[in-house]
């Protein structure tokens, strides 16, 4: 209904001025080159289109504008790649990708973009065709009915998502879907969804000097540990819980050397997903269901609690550490391993550290777990199309083409750029990033923190923060904490499903 009203208002404005233009018809399958004859490879099947110099305007937050728009004169690898891509898009489709940025007050301003987009959509005054917003903020707009369904309403993209094309990561998008309806999506356009994935970084010199890989099964390198499927919670705990080198000061301090530097918020959240748990069990077709806290969950949490309390782990929850503090602690050689989002690897602090470093996925729960998995900082961008968009043909074609382009021409080159240390490339770490990308896990709880809550009396009570809260509050009985929400959380889950179904009905 909201979309119908918006359409009628638009028609009232346009009918006196002009006749409607005819739809653009896709051409034959693209032959692998752009219409302008460049050597850029397009792996989509969109064919040739001409959008007459029109624009696709993207609402972005200024601090994430870099993931969609590159600067021609920049020496930054990503800037160069994205400028080339957007130029190729213009030449191919005769269309301009333009930015509609929301200005923030600084890197910790998480509200301005949400507020500006919500205000524009509630007043039917949106001047953008596509939204790229932080995941945990964008999710709050889903149940207001402001977004279109990627799977049923967006040309080209919907079919591509359902087909599981590589540039629309299947697990990520299935986890964002309720009963076949999806209002936020992640494609390979979302550079921040790459950067915000959690990884384990390690100091190659310290790990080699102290024979850590050999202690995990007589392996030569940590890469071999991962390749053999032996990088597990037990292996991490056994090898690192007692690793501690006193640098001379009385008592433990930050100048000492620890086995693991553990970021205590989303860095701990990521372990739930790396162990194969989903707070919401979801196949994208049937109604999602809440998980259950099994003996396996309790045992994993108790092991993490023990590990974070051990001498070998420097656990930073509540210590006031900034992102820069975490990077500096590892770069200065005070930890053999550290939980880092890949974003940290872009920094000069890491690129210029004295020792060489490597990248690993998060550990598996055990050796029977098939894949390495990981969670993500919830500050990655998800894509949404507002109900005010009335040229879905153009928007869908542009998003599909850019997503496929990034998958083929941007991602691996970008991985190499962030993992390069003092001009030395590390192909094994690039390979590990591919494993991390393939194992990214997202969950409806990220988009609906306020809708799915275990404990409403404290700030970390959201279901999506279950691991974080219980690792920090080691006195809390795990099973009792879960049981405390059973009189209302299942009903909240049912209500969320009903909200999705109601929004879908409005769009029919």
C-alpha cells in the first residue's frame, strides 16, 4: 500500500509534464567485454543496455563512501579498482552511479544515516535509489515496510540470489531471508562486509620461535594446521592458555607477551558462529526457528570462559581498548595471536610492524566440523532498495553488474593489498581470506537486536550477544540464563515472522 501511494503521487507530478518512457529490453548475453570495447570482463548475463545517461543514486554514510566510489587520482588500490569499475559501468550501460552521502560527526556516529534515511522515507522524499547502511541500523527499517523484496521485486538480482551466484554469497543471503522474503542483502559490492569479517592474525616470528604449530600436531606452519582441519577450539586452548612471557615488571601488564589478544565484544560474538551455531535456524524457505542451548553450547562457552580467564589470554572487555589500541598491542609484539577484523589489516600500524604476520580463520569447534566459519562486526553495509524506487530495471541491472564485476575483478586484488607486509605478498594468507569469505555467517539477530532479546534488563541482553554476555559474566549459569527468556522470546520470534509476512503481503 505504501508503495502504491508513493507511485500515485509520482504519477500525479509526472503526467502533466511528459509521456512515460518505454522499458529497456536486455540484449543478448554479454560476450565478456564492455560495449566500449575495453578489456573489462563482465561475468553477468545482462547483455547490452542503454539507460540514457540516467543515474542510480546510492544513500551511503560518508565514512563508508569508499566502498562504492573510488577517486581517480588516488594511489589506494581500492580507490583505483572502484574508479575503473564505475567508469566501465558508465561505458557499458550509459548510466552514472552517484553518491548521496550522509555527513556524520565522526567514526562513532552510528545514528545520523539511519535518522536521515528514515526521515526521507517516512515523508516520501527519498532522493536515492539504493541504500547501503550499517547492518544493525538498516535492520530496524525492515518492519516499517520501507524496503522492497530482493527476491521477488528486484529484476536480475532476485534470480541471481536464488541461483546462488558467487557474487551473492548464499549463506549470508539465506540467513537474511524469512519465508522467502528478503529486504536486506549482501553482495560483493559490500566491501565492508569483507573488511568486517573476523579473523585470527598471528605473529609469524613468535609463533615459529615457540613451535606453536608443532604443538598442535607436529605441523610446520599454522597454514598447515588449518589445511588439515586441526585448527580447533581445543587446539587453541591447549596451545595458548598457559603461554605467557613476563617482561620484567611486577605482576601482569601490557608489556608482557600473551598467547592471545582477545577483543571482548564482536570478537567474542564471532565464536558462536565459528563453532557452527545459529541463534536463528533458517533455510530461507520455511519459518525460522530459535536455536536450543545444548550440552555442546554449554561446553564451548565454558571452554571460552576458561580461556579468556587464563594467563595466556589478554581479554580486553571493559578495559577501554580502542581499535587502534588492539592493533598496536599486536603490532608491538605483545601477543602471538589476536582476534582482528580484516579491516585492521588496512592500517599502517599492521603493514609496518617489525615482524611478519599471517591471517587465519577463526577455529572450528572440533575436527568433525566441516567448514571454517566466522562472524562479522555488525558495522558492515547491507543493501536495500526503498519502496520509492520506480526504476527497478535500471537499479537491478546496475547492482547485479557491479556485484559480478567485484567478484571477478576486485576481491582477490583487494585481499592482496591488505595483506601485503612491507611490499611482501603472502599468498597463503590470501588463501586463508578466501576461506574466511566462504565461511562468513550472518544471522537475523544482527538485524533485529531489539526484537529478539534474552534479558531486557541489561545492555548485552540481545540474543545476538549471547556469547559475549556469558563469556564476560562467567558467574552466570548458562542454561538458567537461556531458560529465563522462554516465556516471551518464542512469541517475539513468531511476531517477527508475522511482520515479514505482513510486509510481503503489502507488496503483492
